[in-house]
């Protein structure tokens, strides 16, 4: 039997979430793929969340943003968010590096001028250019996970 493709695996991971979270995540992923067509999508099915990181290379440390699915919500994390200019105050969190935007109002939040500006700045802040061909890579699957619904 042929093993599932990365796309099939990701579809299975997303399907374990509620229909609302799954739909939001799929829509957010389409919008991020449109914005970063050359990014490598790195998937981590972790204990707490399903994470889809966007990076110019396969090195996790090069990732600039990620979509994280939780049982009741979806966040867009800016992995260098503490260094980004946020005049509209849309970023949440107070860590030394990471900030996030909760997609409570749907994936359309990704198209707002404030979030688009943050994405542009995050892309410019990246250590490597987004010059390759976009692809999906399953990086890790945790054996133990919290319920997804």
C-alpha cells in the first residue's frame, strides 16, 4: 500500500478539528499560500496544536509565520513579531520573540491592511529570500496529543 502524500496527511490532521476550525484553517492556508507561493509549508502535528509554518528554506529557524490550529480557534503567529512595527496594535502576546493575531473574525483578517503590512515586514525581515518552489513537508507528528475538538 502506498503511503499517504503530505497533502493527504495534512488533510487528515485538519479533519480532526471541528468543522468551523477546519474551514477557517483551510481558508487561511489558501490565503497564505497565495501570499507566499514559494514558501515551504512545514507541518508539525504537536501535542497542543497543529502548526503550519511558512519558511523560505527547510530550516525551521528560517520560518517567519505559522498558522496554529487549536480546538476552538486559529492563530497566525509572527515568529519575529516582537521586532515588527505594529502601529495598529493588532499583534497580541508579550514574549521576547513571537506575537500573534487570532483569526476570530475569519481568514479575511489576513487581507486587512494592518496584517498585510505585518506580513510584508516579516517577509523583508527574513534571513533568506523566498526564491524556491513552494512545497509541503510533514516535519513532525507527536504520538501524544490533546483532543482536537
